[in-house]
């Protein structure tokens, strides 16, 4: 079981680093899905990108792993309004990355992102335990 947990930790860390880098490669996509009631869209996209990269790297360091896992959970909660806004407002981002364009046009897949965030939070929570 330990090897599975370590392998999934590596996948999680790489996933968040990749997701964070995408905030800088294609910030327009993330700005498009921001709820209008939030201020400073570009700045929040930048901050969340930095947070994802930092937390993705920090889960690899045993000393910071638990705190990073809690940080990932907090980040998932913080970005939930953007995913909810995208689903409820039927936003189909014009700047979606090529590998996401198909799913962004499928309402079911857009709504699927919401419970998926819960699953991602549970995955991170696993690393808050010894």
C-alpha cells in the first residue's frame, strides 16, 4: 500500500505543478471562468497558479507534505466558485486548451468538475494522515 500511496503522491504533485503552469501559459482561460463578483481576475489567476506550483512541489518534501496537502484542500475550496460559475452560467471558455475543448462543450463534463474537486480534496486529505 505504501508504494501505491507514493506513486499517487507523485501523480498528484505533477498534476498540480502542471495545472499551475497552465495558469501562466493560458491565463485567458482562467480569467474567462472567474465569477464577476470576484475582483482582480488576472491577479487571482496568477496567485492561484503560483499556489498550485508551490503546493505541487511541496507535497514531494516529507517535511512540508502535510501542510501542502491542507493547502491543496484550501485551494480547491477557493477555486470552487469559478468552476461552479462556469457550470451554472453555461460558460464555454473560448480560450480552453486544445486538450480540454471537447469536454468544455459538454455540459455533463462541466458539471462533473464540481464533484471531481471533492475527490481531489479527498485525495489530498489522504496525505494529511500519517
